[in-house]
DNA sequence: TCTATATACGAACAGTGTTCGTGTCAAGTT
DNA sequence: AACTTGACACGAACACTGTTCGTATATAGA
C-alpha cells in the first residue's frame, strides 16, 4: 500500500479518522518535508482560516474566501479537508491546542477552573463567531478531549464528585460557547449592520423603561438591572453561580 | 396616508418595527378579513414555517421550501416578511407566545422557574434546531420580553436580588438554548447521517476508555461518568446547579 | 527515461437569500 | 360605470454557498 510522503495518510478522510483515534505510540512524523515547491499544507489551511476568522469573522469563512486567501480555487481545499465541518473541527482543534491547562492545585480549584473558562472565552472572542462551530462539535477530537481532561483534573482535585464534575464541565463549556456566540453576534451587528437590528445598552434601556407598566411591571421597574453589565460581568456572575453550586454540593 | 386593509401597516418593515414597540392602547384589529380569494397571511407563513421545522428541522426552513409549502415562489414571502432573520424572529415569537407563565408563588419559586425552563426546552426540542435561531435573537420582541418578565416575577417573588435575578434569567435562557441546540444536532446526526460523524453513548464510552491512560488518566477512568445521563439528567443537573446557587446567595 | 500517483484546479451543479420588474386584482374615487 | 391606485403575487435573475468531476501537472520510484 502506497503512503504519501508528507504525512502518513493518503486522503483527508483517513486523516480525520486518525485525529479521533488514540495516538499511536510509535509516532514517526514527517519523513520528508515537502514534495513540490509550494504544496498547500493542512497547517497552512488552518492558519489562514484562523486569519480569515480573526479579521472578518466566522461567517466570512467560506471555502471560496479561504481558497482565495491561499491563491487557489475552492476545489483545491478538498485535497486537505474532508468537509466544511472538517475544517471547522480542525480550526477548533487548533484553538483548543493553544489553551494552557494548569497543574491541578486542590486549594485553588475555583480560580483554576475559572481561569480555563476565561481562556476559552477570550480565545472564542478573538475569533468572532467561531463558538457557533464549537457548539456543533463532536467531543472526540483529541484536542478537545485534552481540554476536558484538564478541567476534569482540576475539579476532581478540588474534591468535586466525579459525576458532578463531568456534568459541570459539559455545562460550563456549553455556557461559555453560548455566551461568546451572543457577544460575537452583538459586536458584529453593531459593527457593520444598518439600523433597526442593532441594540446597544442605552437603546435597550430606553425600550424597557418605555414598556407599559401594567403588563410589564418588573421589566420596566428593573430595566437598569436587566441591561446592566460592563465587560464580562454577566459571564463572571454565571461562572460563579455554577462554581459555587459545585462547591456547595461537596463538603470540600 | 393610505392604510392596507388587512392589517394596519403597508410593508413588512413597518410590521417588524411595530412588533418591537410597546403595544398601542387602541387596538382595532382586522377591519375587513380578506381582500382577495386566498391572500397569504403572516400568521399562515408562521404556521407553515413551524410545520416545516417540526417535520424536517430548522435547517430545512429555507425561503424556497417555505414558499413551496405555501404553493408559491420565494419572492412572494418578501411581501410579508422582511428577511430570513425576520422570519426567525416571528417563529420564535410564536413559540414564546405558547408558553404558559405561572402566577408567582414565593414558596415554590424554584419549581416554577424550573418549570418555565422545562417548557422552553420542550418547545425548542419540538422544533429541532430552532434554538440556533433563538440564540441570535434580539431581546426586544414583545413575546420574548413577556417570557423574561414572567421569569423575573418568579425570581423576585422568591426573594432573589434584582441584579442576580436579571443576570440569572440571561444565563438560564442561554443555557437552555445551547443545550437544546446540542441535543437537536445529536438527534439529527443520528437520524439521517452516514457514519463517522455520529457518536452514540456506547461509541463515546468505548473511545474514552480506549484512550491511553498516561495522557488521559481521568477521562479513561471516569468515562462512565462523562458519558452518563439518561434523558435530561444533564439538563436537570445544570438547572439545579444554577438555581441552588441563586438560593444560596440569598437568605430566602 | 518512463510510469504511477498524489496533488492542483477550472468548470460545473444544486442549493441558498434576496431583488427587480411586471402583471393582477380588489378597493376608493370620480 | 369607468378609472386610478396601490398592495400583492410571482417569474426571472443575481451573487453567493458547499461540493464534485474530470483533467492537467509535476514529482517519486523503477
């Protein structure tokens, strides 16, 4: 059986399957670096994809635009990537690979888990809209498992029960992705959308206070609270809510 | 100024703007029911859109398919709807309108808020994938404000501080939408996707236990916990986590 | 040198949201 | 009763999207 000379697999389907398998113990990588003058690499594809997302947002990451950024046509990408979904998977994997996971410290598990979530948030927001892709991701990509493993280690070290820890990781990752998706949508709208679809906080506050007090008493009364939250106050609040809930459930 | 004869606005843009304004006190509806034999109504559009989503999923809700279900062309829809985003807004509004909000009972606020979230979850899952649209929604649609008002009333009656209540509502709605999106994606994949992208729990468990214990010790050790959760156990867990956190923060 | 083969890529297909222009038909006015 | 009016319906088209097919190319091994 013939084996390609830059990485160990012939077509991108096999490459994708390999990414989800446990890593082979005998890892002999890149036997000979390149074959032609400028062959497009998967790494190159991921890099430019992340560049497109960082500058134009995830919605702008189309196969054609990505191919254009690589000075080629869209068909060329399919030699390196199975799918658009596969490309998303690769991009999220790269993003997860850049997260640094701390050595678990039982005394500081709250700060540590908060720190990991904050890292994920900042990474998601650095690439606006990418959390949409993260929400649709299968949890078997090795880099994602690595993050999950790191979070699990922190919570277990903190004395959280295994079942609670496992479910809490799921809840945290889900919330962080949803929060970042909302923030990205808001920012994108306020950036390049024409009026009537953009609502900044002042506009929202004005609308809530203008609601009829008979049918919406609490909304108009507490409009300030509903629209409050500088920066990531809402994010911090929710994380503390969940982490405190975890700590309270355990005698740790 | 001329006024159309079936509802009070000329074009769908004005209709959309009116939906986000506080309701006019003098509401005189449908002066004369219909003008032509079978004119398409906005209500009709929303109904068939929900039908399409319920049977084929949100991804199948395209303007052309919706137009086809109404026996017309896609251009005809734009007389009733500004946008695809506007259609999504209308659909979510209808969905929210069907939620029943309980009279706040200070003694039972936990069960009440849990009940509302469960209703939203079931409504989202009844229309698979629609939570994707809900995540991108502006919070000024009157039906959404109505739900938010109802949840706020429950939490305030339960003695939760206004700021905590406001942020908790946001967190809960965000989590419910994200959870339902994930569940919908999973179900859709296991329904009509070919292999290699579908992961049921057994497959997941097998993969997690097969991971090398040196690099993924906790994941392989607690694979059962990571993949556990019959029905909506994960959902219930997270809701309890947040609600308990709210209750603990307040001396109620 | 010659063949084998993985890669590159132009062209095309089916699908999407959206707009333009035109035709149609009921209501209000003369 | 004839006429204007203006909202609606709708065919056709545009600019996109992801994806595939077939072919050309240039290198690795014989």
